[in-house]
């Protein structure tokens, strides 16, 4: 007899619970976005691989997209980019990157904004060769 112990579906769904992402719009309005389902995650991954940020955000927002889209229509482009990034980090969808400093110290980061800033200060992605420039 096998010694494998398998989880029940209820255990998987219990472990998958995640707080919703909240966007306070005003004193009276907060947009509540539930964590993506497994089916939504498949769509999100497809959009991520192709770099389709609009599809990524639509998929993450789910039913709340109708409330989020008009807000983005009035905002600068960085609002869109920052919202996608913040949601990816919140729902643990951002890839972890280890960076190596000039002195050999390492930092692991998920936020692409912080990663870009560190790269500008001389850090490099672990596994990449040093540049001569």
C-alpha cells in the first residue's frame, strides 16, 4: 500500500484563500478585487507571456474591470503600469529576481520598479556576466 497522503479538494481550496486587493477610490467607494481563480490564472499567464498588460489587468480585475477601466481612462499611463505591478505583487504573481551588487552582496526582489532602480545603481541579475562598461 502506498504511503502517499493526498489532500482533499477542500484542503486545496482552503490553502488557496487570499485576501482581496482593494482600491480606495473615494471616501465612499472602494473597489474590491478577489484573488484570481485557477481558470483566470491560466488566462493571466497567457497574457503575461505575450506582454499583453491590458489582458493581464482585465483578467486580474475580473468582474470589477467595469469599475477600474473608467478610472484608468482619466489617469496617466504610470497609473496603469503601477496598478498591474501592485496587483501582481499582492497576489504573488511577480517573479522573484536575485541581484548581485558590485561588492558581491545579494538582494532578492519581486517589484520590477525596485529591480530597475537597483540595476541602475550597478546591480546585475544573478547568473549574468559582469559588464565591462
